């Protein structure tokens, strides 16, 4: 979340930056100022009363030493009244702080200065596109028809077992899933990321720490009996490993990768964009997470983008990289690059990765700090990226590599699949 210094240090700048995300922050910031001023006023009153109590305590001792018991008792009564007043003021102050924090968490992160203006995905900026051909000769089948033809993904069986959006992978389809996971994890660890295997359910504190709660609770599956949430991405448990931690500067950067299944309700998603693997409720994804010093985080973001690009290139898929506009960015992000691969059968771009820098926004919620060279405690910067999400990668691989003989497997995957074609 934003800090009070970010909000009140330059109120007009805060309003202008948040307007890029389509947020009218002025009323919320006015309420935050009002509550912060109230908190300060109450704190000053509590401090003054405490000083008076301390002074009175010394006075009581002096009076008792002089044998003036009645006067001492009067001062004691006054001290008792001050304690009650302090207690009431402290309660008011705690309520003000709670309401203040409740208002602050309503504000999204500031977008970076290079974030394009815009409200929808159509306003995103294409910063790079591969020069691969986007056309295929002959009759091309969409991946859901290829899945049925080669009996590698069963969507109807998934409906029977659970519901729509929970496919069953079979035979070489299951092997392809496992191959992609291993390929991505291996490439990530070779690039210096430590592999971790986190839980796939998290508590409320973890959801709050990375910004899923209270912003996206309606999109998360909730196990109400234990108040746990199914993770929408490995970003949540992996970043929370360092919640409430102060790391030494020598530990930075911290780079981690994890494979997990991911769960998203995708409430309100309808139409052709959800066909087949295009939008699922359960899917596999490999994630990379970094914790950086503020001065290093944007160089780290560039490195993450280059790394994800190398993965897409290795699979031989046509791709493009987008810099998201303010209106299409997540609540927590300061700058996001999306990767899309082209589906030659569906003739559309499919998002397969988001790579983001959150600056101090998540770290402030997580209380994730580091001790710098001067032993001063600072908020770290957090970053994460998909490397990669499997469903649309699989869709593009099946569609773009179909031939009359079968579906060709990219060379980079063959040592993982153990076959070079799905017949």
C-alpha cells in the first residue's frame, strides 16, 4: 500500500498519478488527511496527559514526604481522572488509525511515469513484436478440436468431475504439461532463481500482503471453514515468505521461482474468449519473484522481461510485448509488461505472461524491509512475472505446430516430452 509520505508529501502529484489508473483519488486523500490530522491531535493530547501524570506522580511523592496526605489524595484523584481520559483518547486514536488504514488500502499503487495513458487493453503500447509469420497454409483447427482429434485434453470429462474450466489432460497432453513445467523451472533455475515449492492455500495475511485482499476476494476460491484462500498465482505464497522480515542488504537480490497450480473464479467471463484453454478456473503456472533494492529494481525488471522473452523464443512462438496503460494495470503494479503469443488458428493474440514491478507497494503491506549499508531500515521493492502460464502456451503450441502428420513438438521441449510429434 502507499505510505502516508507518498500521499501527503505531494498531494497533487498523488492525485495526478492515480488519475492515470482511472482513479479519482481526491475524496479519499481528503479523508486520509482528515483522519491523519485527527490521529496526530489525539496523539498530542495523550502525550500531554502522560506528561501531566508523570509530573503529578512526582508531586504526590513530595506531598507525602511533607505529610500532606489530603493534598496528595487530591492529586491522586486527578491522576486517576487523567488515566481514564487517556484511555478514552487512546481508544479514539486506535479507531482513527484503523479507519485511516482502511482508507489508505483503497488507493492503488502509483503508476510509473512511463506508463501510457489509457483505459482499456486497446490503449496498451506494443514495445516489441517478433517477425514471425502470423499466417498458416491450409485448414487450421483450433486447439479444442485438436485436443479431441488426438485425445490429449478432455474438456467434457472435466465438466463431469468438477465443472467448466477444469480440463483433464491425457496421454501426451499430460506429458506436454509436465514437460513445459520442467522446462520453465529448469530455465529459471539456470538463470539464478531458487526453486521453492510453496503451499497452494494461503491465509488472509498473505492475501493482504501481496494485494489480492481486499481487492480481489471475489475472484479467489475461499475455504470458509478454515478461512484459507486457494492461490491465484504462486506470487502470493512466494513473496510472503519474506513477510515481516528485515533482510540484510547482502542478501539482495533475492530471486525465487515456483511451479504451482493456480485457481481463479473468473467471475463474469463469458463468450468466445473462454473457449477451450483460453480461460480456466484451474491451470498450471511457473512464476518468478524478485526482492530488490529500490535503485536496482527497474534494471531487474528489464532482466525479467528479457528472460521471459527467451522462453517464448525457445518455443518458437510468434510473440509481442506490451507496456500496459494505466487503466489496464493491476491494483498493485507500478509498471507491467504483458507477453502475448499469436494463435494462428484463432487469429488472435493470447496473453501468457505479466511481468511487473510493484516498487514498495507490496513491501509496505508485507512489512518487508532491508537494512542498508548505513544500518538504516528501508522498504524493499518486489517484482514478479509469469514464466510461464501454461494454458495459452499449450493452445498456441498445438495450433501453430499442427501439420498433416500431427502436432510437432518444439526442439527445446523434446528432451522433456520424449517425443517429437503428437500423432
